[in-house]
């Protein structure tokens, strides 16, 4: 009870702030399992200069299903005059906004992601129409899901689902994307034809569309991807024998993407505007075998850490070294914390954005680049560099060179190969950490004629021990290397001065010792002379 009161306090505050025109009564809290809402004076003209807020709160564990029966408001391309807004929770948080509507096209059916939903109606001082009428009902299973991502599960999951259940979820996302469905857990009554208890997936909003699968038993179904922006999931159980049920995530194309290009960038949904609340979005970078993925952050603003636990308990950005959340976690960030450059140990990297039900911010902007698998070694006199042709299938040998284009790679049956002596190709000698190293730059040119795309790698050799290394150079890396070179140059000058002092001290010591030896010899000669006399 105390939890519910705490939840309602901000909603009541939001409703109190919406003051309608004097004499107009509208808005309020609706807690019945079903009901109807309409604009003031419906079906007559609604009053001008009015604001109404309705808060629908049903039993926890349920959702709210909205269905519009009539809709006629003043039209504007951006709905700047009269409009209805629908929120997946509190109306005071823009991250909960599901949509803004005006004109004569009614909003689609909406299902909330939890047991609270808000409707806001505003009219300006000019032009009025007949308004709207909308029905709502508590929905235990099924509904129309419109968020960027969400969860679908059988009734009472993870407890056993009831007998004779029938649920249908229609996922309806942005027109520009498709829908992905990923099953996380699955246990239904087993039957060879899946005729008793089953989950059916259809490539469209009705069961008349192309079936994508019909599943039962305990084997987790494969992921499904629609060919349009709609997907239907149907769950049915018969009169006996049940199971734990199922849980699945759905994602819109904006919220789950896979990148295979050697270089790219991506951002949180709606960036740089605020991201939606209550989403779980995945971005996977998947490159050819042998590559590694380097990730850079350009901008970051999420909800701050929990002040009590000092953890990212609310909204967070997590990066995993692989393609699954079961793979090693490279880090988790929130607030304005900027992730450092991250390098995967494999050819895949997963970025996950989780947001809660309130407080949304600008989000993030990230970029990545595939680190080419280069085998580098050196001797006391030259570099030896090899790259598998399989890693660079679209390039010719002139696109891979050391120092300058005249030092292009040679091509064998399977590799790009460069053998370059230190006296050629612009190799330089530098002092780093008081060690002399040979340094050059390897260029891999991915440019396609329309856009320049050249990767640079610093190749380094310590000739004395024949130790070679290679590192991708980004903007930050180039600045760091320049700073390192400046420091080592300064250190070299200081070291040369110190060596000069040491050499001066060593020369004086030699002269002193020589004089002492000569004096000893002269003394010995004098003693021998005296004895002979």
C-alpha cells in the first residue's frame, strides 16, 4: 500500500498542475478495471484553452489497453495547437511519451508496459472540433505493443500458466523499421504437432499473415525477424498440463542493430533528443574473424548513479566483449561518465542501453572501428608485416603500404606482405622510455572513391631485442603519441647532457689515474737509482 501511495504522489502533482478553463471539469485518476474517457462536452465541440490529465492505474502485474472510438481535433503538421498525448506512465516525464496526435486520424491501440498510463488533452484559444472518445481496460495478457522494445511473457510467468488461456500480442513499431523477437526462456507442454499448448509467431498483425514459427516443449525457439513494422505473437493453452511458460524480448530496428562494416557510428534512440523510458536496446558489432573492435564515446548523458549504492541502478550503458550479455563485461556507465576507448578481444562487441520508467536524458553517441589483424615482427635491420587476404578481400596491394605508397605490400597466395629495411620507407629512430626504437606508420586504405577511409597503425621495433608491436592510431592516440615523442625528445636532450657530464667526469678520472701511475713509476725509478748508487 505504501509503495502504491509513493508511486501516485508525483502523478497527483502532475494532475494538480493541469488547470482547465474555469467551469470545465476534466481529468482525474481512474482505477476501475475498465472505463471510457472523452474530451469535455463530447460529442459537442470541446472548449478552447483547456488542459486535462487522466491517470489510469490498474492492478499491478497487469497492463492498460487503450482503444480510440472517435477522434477529431484541430490539425497541425506538428500538432502545435490542439492535441492528445499518451504516456506509458507519468505524464510529467517526456521519456514516457508514446505519441502526440491531432487531426482526424485516430491513434492506434496502445498497451502500457506496466500498470500505469496517462492521457493529456490540450486545446488552444482558437478552433474547436468534436474531440475524442477512448476506452481502456485492464489487460492481463495480450495487447498492442508500440514501444521501441519490451517484454512479452505468458500469464503468471515464471509460475505455471493457466489452462484455457488465449493471448495475442501485436507489436507495432515505427514504419521505418522491422521487429525482432528473441526468446529468453521457454517451457510449454510438449506435443509433436504443437496442437495443445503453443506459441505462434506471424509476419504481420494478424494470423492470416505468413507464419514464422509454431513452438512448444522446452527447446528455446530461434529468434524471428519480421519483414515489416508489425509482428503477431499468439499464446494458447488447452484444458490440462501446463508449464513455466515463456519470456521474450521484442526490439524495433531502432533498438537492435547489427553492424558488419569495418567502421561506423550509432546513438541512443532519438539522440540528441531524450531517449524513451523503459527500453532495453542492443547494438552488436560483428566483424570478420581475426578482427578486433575498438569503441569510442563522443557524447554521453544518462540518468545519474544511485546516490545510496553509487551504482548505475537506473539508466545505464553496458559494453560486453562478445555478442551476448553472458560474455565478459568491459564496463557499465551512467550519468555524464564518458567510457574510455575500449578494445575487444574478439571480433564482436555488444552495447546495451537499459532505461527505467522515469528521468530520461540526451543519451549517447558512439563510434567504432575494426582493428585489422596484422602480424608484425622485426629483426635488427627491417620490419616484416603480414595481413591475411581474407581480412581485406576487397583491397589491392597498393591499398596497404608502410610509410608511403612507394612501399606497397606484395601479394602472395594468401597474404599481403611487406619486408622493409629501417633505412627505407620513412622509418624513424626515436627514444621512448630511454630505449631506442624504430617507428613507422602502416596505412590500410579502405576508401571507396566517394569517401576517404584510411586506417593508420603505428609499427614499432626495438632492434636490440627484436621486439615488434603495432597499435591502431585514432585522434586521441595520435595526440598521446605526439606528447610521448615530445617527452622522449626532451628526455633524450637531458640524457645527452647527462652523458656529456658523465663523459667529462670520466676523462678527468682517467687523467688523474694516469698521473698517479706516472708518479709511482718515477718514484720507483728514483728508488732503484738510489740503491744502485
